[in-house]
C-alpha cells in the first residue's frame, strides 16, 4: 500500500511540474481589430475573400509567399490571391517571417514552442525546427516577448487555418525579424537553409506591407522599385534600397532573407499575383491621405527547386577529385573542414566514376550521419578503390576519370509503385534483410519501362524475385537526386 501511495504521489508531482513548465498557447491579440474576432464571422469573411480571386497555378514548387499584414478590410483581398494559390499544397512546416513594429532588437526572434491560437483553433509550433535554429551564432534566439502586441505574424494565421483545415498536419515557425545588417540577413538565411535541408514541404510566408506615406505618386514609384527588385531576386539591391528609403516594405528585411534563401536553393521564378494600395481599395485616392501598398507574390521553381547552388556543386566535385588523389598518393583520407552550412548538412550521396562514358565505379549512402562534404570524400575514395566490380583505380588512371555526384533527398515510403515517377525518383526496395537501390538516372540511361526498372531492381540489386515489388510485404521507398558531373559543370 505504501508503494502504491508513493508511486501515485510521484505521478501527481510529475504532472504538476510538467504543467508548470508547459508553455500555454499564445492567445490572439488582434481579433476585432485587424480581422473579425468571432469564429463564425471570421470563417465567413475568409470564405468571401478566398472566393473572389482568379488565380492560375504555377508549375513546380512554391517556396515563398509574400503577403500583406494590414487589416483584412484593406489588404485581405490581396492576401487572398496567394493563399488561394497555395491551398491544398502538401506543406508540413510553415515559417512565418514577420517584422517588429514596436520592439527594437537585432537579429531574428523565434517563438520556440507551444501553440498559437485564434478563434478558428490552434496551430502547433514545430519545436524541432525552432530548436535547430535557436542559439546558433546568437543571431537567431528564442524570445516570446517579441510577439507581444505584434500583429505581423498573427494576421497570417487565420488564412492558414482556413486553407489548411486539417491543421494537425501543419506546424508553424513564428519568427520576428528585427534590425539587421546585410551580412546578418545572409547569415540568418543560411541558418534557415541548413534547417530546411532537402525538404520540399516547407513554406516561407513573408509578412509585409509596402509603401507607407501620403503621396500617391511616391507610392507608385516606391512600390514599382520594390517589386522590380523582388522580381529580379536582387536581395542585395533590395536591402540597400530599403536602407536608402528608395524602396519601402515594413517587413523588408524578412523579404531580403527569403529572397536569399530562395536564390540559394534554386527557386528563382517570381509571380506578382496582385498589387494595390489602400487608396485604390477604399476609393479615397486624393493626395494627402495615408496610403499603404499591398502585394501578394510567390517565388517558385518550375522544376521543384535545388538543394545545391553552382558553387556548392563545384566544391563537392573538387573535394571528390582531391580526396581520390590524396588517398592514391598517401593511403590516407584527406583532412578538410567546410564552413558552408549546406555542405555541413547530413545528406546521402553517391559518387560515380566514368571513363570514356563507361562506368568505372559507384558507391554511396542513402543517408548519412556525417556532413555531406565528408560523405562525398569517403564515397569518392570507396568508388575508386572498393567497388567490387572493378579493380582499384591507379593514380595514373585518375586523369581519365569523370566524376559524377548524386546528392539525395530524404527517403519517403510509398504504398504503391504508381507513386514512382521514372527519371525523377530513385527507388529503394526492401524485403526482410534484402534490399537494393537504383538512382533516378538509371531509368533514363536504360530506357526501361517502370515494370522493367522494378523487375531489375528486385532481381539484380536486392536478390529478390523479379516481381517482388508487387508483394505487399515488400517496402518501396522513393527519393530524388541532384545529379551533376565535371563534364556538365565545365561546359
């Protein structure tokens, strides 16, 4: 009996302390100010806003949505263009980059855990994503106080809740951007690139209005410059134009950061869905009236974006060649370190060696527990000397080798071979202790049909029956690969 009482008391004490340290949901502060506060009225108003815009789908993946944050009566119809376009897309983490209208600080403040609440319900914070950001170089930090009396993040939430009614499958990362130098903006962007990794289910929402002032002609000129710099993906130009007050955007530094992220990850197509200002919305376009500019903009890549930029690809190819050269000369792995945050991410990679267009070696890892640049170093050496299909490469033979690298996205299990797209997806097949993998380019190089591709994967790579992929007990995983070679990079 004493043991039971002690155990029960321990549970009560533990529950008490867990409740004490659990972060309560952040309550909405601007219902009935910037948007209707009551659930039924807000839901109906959002339905009306989202029904009116005519939007045309853009090809590929959308990474960035730039959306205004004024009261819905002013900017809601503009914001609806972007939110209608992304409705139904399979995002899992939505980063909202707001701006600080009241609190002065440098860097980026993150609301690190818990939930945000509006009358439409609650949105959970992606605490693991936040954890990967906070505390690095002290430029991104956890600070709940930055979100007090601040509407820039909050006004985006009801739109998100409306277009993604199954909010349990979506998590948010609320961020407030303070004052930043250009180098600080670039550093914050690199930290986000590292946190995003190869994920394609992350959306960045930049919460910003444009021109603020009393001169309609000035409003047209300032917004035209701001939009032109965004369309050119010129984040440096935008930064300095904001500093010189030639361009205007109250969330301008958030836009600079998002443009940097998009540019570095291959999202370089910009579509301005809607641009207007408060004078046009209200019909009060007499000069001397306070005017605010609004725009809804998406940044996307028709081919789905890239994990690596050109310089990062060139660096990995250089590492691969120098690693093989060092090993063949000394018998030891090359010592090196990298500052590039993308190359320091843990990602799978294969290194392929070809001579005269013929395969000479190929070794890789589908996933990795070490940085990408070290995985490439190690796989390059193994492809040169440890591929059992070929004799070890000699130093004299290295000059004839063309190196190809495939950097892999995370594995994703699929329930049917119908989900596999030949030429786009690599496939891992697994049954029991047997498994095999084909890179995406195998289908392109062989010209196989999907059935031939899977038959050969099972029979020749996994040691299974040719049609094992049809067995419900067989696991199928897909992944994508960014493939680049010395030959293509040198053209």
